[in-house]
């Protein structure tokens, strides 16, 4: 599309007094300093109303990472098998050999889900899927990470129900299996739930698509759904604290259509089979604004848009609304000049519309017209992260530590304590959630939800498999953000290693409160530092992710929650394992250190205490050795089941392994030298329970000793329950009743009754 020759002057500014324009800028959450910077960028010209909107979304926290990017740059963001550095493309991309790569990313949709839980969660899934298939990758798995307030709260139950249904309906309709995730309930999330979604896809190296725009004269093509008024200012909505007024802002929440998403997915993958594209990007946060200027920024180009050509769902939409709409299931494509007809043919074959809405220029400016008039004329570089978008280092101050009341003593009844832990909302079976997900669609899921520490998904057409996990114990970060973040990275990678896969890298979703509060910013800075230390020690680079600030309750910020998504690779899908006991008569071993503590534990929470105390520190060098040994043990056939010890400690891990047996549930007799509450219910890092066939015990123990991995024999599998010497035992029936019904009871879906 040639540039209109009559557009020689600047766009018309906002009419009225300059002070009025300043107030408009403040209403767009632009600071006075930022507004003065805009005036300088426009050579003193007052911005148009549409330009104000563009700057407000591109300089929002959600799009510019202005309060986080300086910290994020300290993370290891390249190296290993990474094919692109973090943040360069729509998703991370890691080589898995034989010409294949895995694309993956995790992002948040917290604020939209707090206001409209079903659509907020559904469109979060849709957005993260598009980030993956715009890389040319076919999505093969979805995971999630969810946080809510107390399950006894009626509104929390409403939010929980809507979020789970939104995730299930969108993923099921598109035909991508939801294979794993995590779910926690804490009072700290009562008014501000966390809804994080992760997508994983595979792509051949010669089919990778890039999110770039270059080549003056190349065409800009809009494909997918029409543009409506839903989601306008979604990016800025995600960059402010929730309040009582937030429930009136449903127009900031996008509305999803998974059936159109499926068509868009297939059309995009068909386009990847050609070489007609220069680049492609999802119109996600900040919509047409973000996709156009970010693509141009990556390519060092300019872009000219004709907003009159944008397909609209509603009449009378203004340039401001068109540029800022976050309507779903839309893509922006840059096609090579003369190859446009190939794009139109493929897109229309999938019953979607494709419209040429602009062209690439060589002037480095983002320009847009409406009604033949110029409404935007902005330097592209001034808008984008890594270019002229602002970035800040905020004031930081350590918060006051929480008082440790230390009410964790020996229980009067170990059996009752075990059942109470298994029935607690943060440990009980998640079957009520994952039974709503189709986790077997496409028939590549080998280890699904509830069966292992990591999901295992076959790479179609190969013997390779990917192990996938999301993880974060936010209680630990509430106590010590640096140490808690170290342990979050380690546990996510350890979960992958338990399946027999080598971690390739991580993606992160960093959920924190208001960064302008010194205690929050200090916590964020410490957490990022801890993540970096663990990633370097475990050779797990960061492939990309998301920062979600302003997650606040009336009583303060949510717990610091840097969710870690880990992806691992194994060359042989048959050499993977879950966590369930496989057969009777196998040896049970505890790998790793024996030290445990109460700080941040589920047992501490059951006593009514806030997370407090001193964490058992992680030895990252030992953790790396442990993970390598785990991977070797699974691949050598020495280990038949492996389960990380996390919430609830040893007793919960053994019970979960018994309950996850792939056939008839198998128990175990554990022969601890001393049966104490700390040994059974205490928690600490780098601890894994494994089962070893008798024929493999010598090789296993010799290898553990040679590699310096502590390996303590605990007992033997078998029986109809779990027992700890002669101190106590719990039948399989009691274990199953507590574990299988605990979440339903907590949510009021099953009539409450004692589980012991």
C-alpha cells in the first residue's frame, strides 16, 4: 500500500489548553516527567489524543517493563541450547536436536481474571497459545499456575470456578491438552487471584517465524477476527492496583473465541510452510499498537497504517479505540512485496479474513491515518522496550520480618495429622480441576496430571519427549525472597529431572505487588537475584516470560510469586517415569540431605501461623549433582518412580506415591530410625523419594556414593496403606478418602466431615 502523498504536515494535536492535555496524560497514567519527555520526542508538539493513548499503553508496566527490565537484564538470558535470546521473539526457542526446536512461554492474566474470571482465564490461554504458534510452532501442551484466597470465601469459589472453566473450555476447544500445573489457596490472594498460563510447542528449524518488520514497501496485513471495543486499555489495566472500582471495568477484559483461534492456528502454520512472510506478531496486550511498533522496532523500520481499512466489529470506532483495542484472535503479518496473494489465499482457505492495512517504510516512524488525516506520527524507537521506552530503578527497603510463633510441636496422633495434611486445600488431589481438562487430546501425553512431578509429552514423530512443570512455593519467598526464588527454580528443574529429562531452560511469570512501594521493589530485586543464582548453577537459562506488578489486596501485596515454568528433554520417551509406586517389593530411598524445618511449611500453615522462621538453605552445587544423578538413574532403569519432597514433607510424598500407583494402589512400610514430626512433616530443599527394583540396588547405591549424592534406604513398597515402623499406620482407604475428597470439601462441593 503506497504512502498517501497528501500527508505532509503533523497530526492535529489535542484541542484546548495545554494544562488540559497534561491532565489527560495523567489520566492515562503518564507521569509529568514522562509527558515532558513525549513533548521533546515530538519536537515540542502537543500529542494527539490517539498518540497519548499509544504512549500510555507502550509505556505501561505491562508493555515496557519500565520498573523491572533493569533487574531482568541480570538474569542469564542466552547460552545453552537457546536459539534466540530472551525477549527477542514472541516466545523462547530451544534446540532439541534433529532439526527440531521447542517454543515455550508463560504469562499472567491476573487482573482480567479478578474482574471476569471465565473470560480472563480463557483469553489468557488464547494469548499464550498465539505467542507460541506465531513462532511457527504447533502447540502440544498447556500448563497453568493458579493462586486464590481461602476456599471458604464465597467470592473465591466464584473466581475459582470461572477460572478453571475458562482454561478448560478454551484449551479443549482449540484441541491442545492441558497436562499440568499447580494450585494454591492463601489469604494473601483473596482479592487478587493469580492466573498464569504456559504453552509449549514444537517447530522445525526451517519453519520458525520471526516477530519483525523490515523492507520498505512490504505489505502489512491484518488477519483474524474483527476489532471491537473489548479490551481497550487492557495493558494499562494490568499496570495498576485492583480496587472496588475494578469490577466496573469489564470492558478492559477481552472476549475469546477458541474456534476462531483454531482456524488462526492452522492458517499461521500453513503460512510458515511458505517463505512469503517477513514477520508475524499476535495483537495481544496493546493490540494493533504493540504489534505494529514492536515489529518495526525489531527491524529498525517504520510503519504506516490506514485505520480506515481495519475490519471493525462495531460502527463508529475512533482511531484511539482501533489502536488500543485488545480484541482476541488477531494477527499482524508483514508479507514480502508481490507475495501478498499467497497470504490472502491461505488465510481465506481457513475461512478467515485478511486485509492489507499498511506498509513498511524506511523512516523509522509509526504513522497512522484515519479519514485521510494523519492521527499518529511517532518515532518507533521511542515506544519500544530496549529502545526509548523509559526504565527506572525504584526505591528499595527490606520489609519487617514476620514474627515466628513456633506452635509446631509433636502431634498427639500422627495418623490424624497425616490425614489432615493430605486433605488440606494445598495438598489434596487436583482431580476436580484436571478432570475438566482434556489432557489426552492428540494422544501424545505419557505422564499426565496427578501422575508425576512433571508432565511428559511425546514429540510427535520421534522417540523424544518433553517434561514440563510449573512451580513456586510463595510462602518461602514471603520469608526470604532470594532463598525462596533459588528454591523455586531448583524445584521446577528437579520436577523435570524426576521424570528423567534434562532441563533445557525456564520461563518465568513474576507476580508481585506495587513496585513503587519500597518493600515490594526490594523483594522483587532479591527474588530476581536468587533466580539468577539458581539458573546459573543449574545451567538453566531464562528463555523469556512476564512480569505482573500491582497484585495487591486491601491489606497489602500478594505473596511474592515468581512462577517458574521448566522444560526438559529426554531422547527416549520409554525411559521416563512418574511418581506412583510401580510394584511391591521395591526399595524406597530418600535422595538428598536429611535436614528439614518448619518455616513456610504446610504443617506450619495448619497450625494457623503465618510463613515465618529461617528457611533451610539450598546447596545449589548439591542440587545440580542430585538432578544429574536422578536423570541418569531413570534413564538407566535403576529408578522406577521418583517424587520430589515438597509441601507436607516425607509423609505426604510417600502417601502421594502410594495413591498414584498406575494400577492397584500400592502401599509402603517405612523404617525410619526416629519417627518425629520434624522428620515426617518438616520441609527442606533437594530431597527426592525414589523406588529401586531389588536387582538394581547395588548399581544404584554404588553410583550414588560415587557421585556424592546422599541416598538413605527408607523401606519397602507393599501392603494396603503406609506405615512408619510400629509408631503408626494409615490404611489406603483412609489415605484415599482424605486425599481424593479434600479439595471438594474445602470448596464446599462435598459435605464437610472429618476425614480421619
